C-alpha cells in the first residue's frame, strides 16, 4: 500500500478493547540506530526496528551513501558502519518520503560532509518548515539552499572541516532541531551546545552515549565536540509509545476494556501521554519496569475509566507532542472541558493537526474549537460521519479510535500514510476488538 494510494478506513461504532499486544518499534530510535550505526566503526545489530516507510527512508538514504545494511527481517537489521568520515556522495537526491525526522536530522549530519547532496520528500514533507534547522546550521557555516519559503528540496554544499561550533538557544522545544545541531557538532571545530526551553525527547543523547561518543548534559543544555568516535553496539528498540498511545486512549474510553501493551519505551521525555491521561482519570499501570540498552521499558496495563476534562499543563506539551491527535479524542469523551495551550508546533506537522482534528471532531458532533496554539474541547457524544485525515497517519488512527465511542459509523479518507509509522495498526486494532476495515 503506497502513500499515494487512496485508502479509506471504515469504523463501525462501539465495542471494547481486550487483550495483550506488542506494538512496533519506536520510530525515533529506529531512525537514529541507522544514522549512528552507519557512522560507527564496526557492525551494529538492531532488533525491534520499525519496518515502516519513514524509517525505511532513512535506511535507504544511508545505503545510497555507501553503507551496507542487511534487513530488516522480523525487525532485525545489521549495519556495517563506515566510520565517522566514511560516507560517500549519493548518485542522486536522497528521497525521504514523508519523514520530517529524516530530513531535519540528515541536514545536520550532512552539513559537515565533504560532498554535495540534495534532500527531497513527498508533497507533504516539502511543505514543512525547514528554516528552524537551516538557519542555525548557517550560523555554524553550513551552506544549504532551500526554496524561497524555506522548504525542501534542500541543496547541501559539502563543507568538510569548515563548520564552527556554537551555542544555540532554541526558540521552540524541538528534539529534531536539537538532534540536528548535535549531529552537525560532531563535524564542527570547537564545542557545539544547545539549550532547550523545555525538555524534549533525548534519544539522540542516549544513543550517542551508547555508541561511546562523548555528549554531556548540564540541565537544559547538551554539549558535543568533534573529538569522538562511534563504536558499533547492539540496539534493542522498544515499542513506540506514540503507537501505544492509540490503545491507551482506546481502552480508557471504551467500556469493559482491559489491554496490556508489552515492552513499551517509557523514556521520561516521552511519557507525557501517560501523565496527561492519568490527570484525566485514566487507569494506567506501569508494570515490569526495566532498562534495555540505556532506555527504560515497561508493560502498560490500561482499563476503562470515566475521564474528566482538564487544563493540560504546558510543561507536559513537548513530552506528548505526537500524541495530541488521539488525546483530543480522549478529551471528546471526557466529562467537562479540556483546554490545550502552548502547542503551536502541532500546526506544522504532517498536517495542521489542530485544524484537521478540530474540523473532524466538529463533523462528528463534538464542540472542538481550534485556537492559535491549541484547542478547547467540550466532551460530548461522538456521532458518525465522514472525516478527512489529510494524509496524516496520526489523525487517521485517532479518528479510528473515536469509533469506540461513536453512535454511528465513521469513514476516514486518505489513510495510506498510516504506513509511514504503524503499518500493523489495523491488524492489531482488530485483534483487540475495534471494528475497522479498509475500503
């Protein structure tokens, strides 16, 4: 099922979710395992790799730059690292599909290479803002030509040995910007440091350390220099909490539900969705906590609960930024009003997630009002109807989950992009009890 195919989800109303599943591997970590494994000395073995379109775009990009990569087979990938300075010029532009993570992180990693290259993507990716990475990279001496409005394709000029380390205060909390600059700092003279205004996911720092590359954290500031090398390692990618979030919400809102999600990554920079749902009254247990490859992992058991509307604390917003589409569904089923502020970032994702979710929820009969930086949702009865995901994987899956509390069937248009992050979504949802079919 390619992303250009017209895929429609049809969800029948009602039901409950019950059972035990393991959702696919974490997308953020899958990207980074390929990037750092490719630059390492030696052979890196990855298990739990997410075989979805976004992560495969990163894998194919490194193959195009001369890295031998075997797999994925059953989530296993073997990366034959070429060392920090071993990448070769690709013969043609690197196509990154719908993956903003691939494009933003690669722009930093490639800014200090000795060769020129071009980064392209699909229509959605080429409309997303890239100035947030190209502007600070330019301050480091990188030469990246964008379209007039700062979007891709990105034409990156080889600048081997010419990047200068710097300190950057990020105006908006973004793990992609932070990671981009840290990767560029591996090729820059002097120290590169990045201070974030609020905590964001720290997989890059953790994985760099796992590969033996010196990176330090001092409060909100991460620091790196070019004086280090990456040594191959084994990486076990835990299940993606962003994918688990659909079932955390589904089991919370559907009566008589009891779901256990196995081996989920619970990195503290990613658990905002659990914190927010618990504030709303969700019944979520964190079981069998352990550490795998430097990342905390646990099993999550979630059972039905009557959710209450809340004012979502702004400090939790960056820790749940990808999970808000399905949290809007939770708010629609809650008693009272839920208010989200401080989430402007949602407007520049694969779609304008604030507007797309507000429009869809209104079609389904919910009082959901978009604001500049969030939404105000008054809980009520979700009805049936036809909504448009605008090619955004997370909105498509979120409207599917809404069917558990709907009074009529929900038809969701433009769902092919579910393949970018969670190809198994429908199969696992059906296994747990959601009646969703593909037209």
